[in-house]
C-alpha cells in the first residue's frame, strides 16, 4: 500500500526503494530529519520532491480509504498517540499487529506465492537453518535468503534462534 522512509542517506538503497514504490504507484511517506543529519538527507529530499511528511501514525492512516470510517482527532499530539489508539477500537491492535493480524484487520487476501513453495514446504514449527534449506532445496544461499525475506515480509515465516519457523497455515 505504501512505504515509510525513516532514514536515507544522499545515495542509498532506501532512496531506490522509494523510487520503486513511486513507480509502482504506492504512497511514499517520510519522516523529516534535521538539516545537518547525514542520515536524513534522503528523507528530506523525498519530502521536498512530494513524499508525504509524517510526524505521527495518523499522517499515514489518513491517506488510506480503509481507515475512512475512523474519526481522526486533529488535536492529538504525536506524543499522545497511545491514548488516541486506545480510544479508537478499530485501531486498538494496530500498533502491535503482526503482518498477518494487520491483513486480517484490513480484510486483505494473502496467499502463499507458488514461487516460494519449494522452500516453504521445509519450514515447520521446528527451526530450520539457512544452510539446511540450501541443502534440501539445492539452491544458492542468495536465492534462499531472498525468498526467506519475501516469506517473512508476507508473514508466512519468522526468524528465531536456530533458523526460521512457520507462522501460519497456507491451506
């Protein structure tokens, strides 16, 4: 739906991510930095180029139609946001929601991409290491790392001590 840029140097991978999000017609949000902070040059530039300035979570939530039924209180200061979230039942779990919980709250349909089934089938409730996955799938570590990252971002697996475990049933 969008990407939040928290920190970005002058030329950084984060800037590339923001550019790709723009190409994909996703909203780009950025948290401003002090002008002398080298880690904020990219975020400030993104804001200057049209990224949505973010000072609290309301700035993001207001941009999406799925939250249109929520009555946003413009008087809520960023440091009082916890009280705001507690007073809005539809947001009460948002702050601590996992990717899966957030998908369920928003009614999103997230199915396992068949591209990752070859590695996902080896992941269970027992942690499995990257090395074991490389051996079982006969794939390079670069491919496995990329696919594990995608599975983790989609909420299908979670990194734990000793490797990765399954977090949901795909059936």
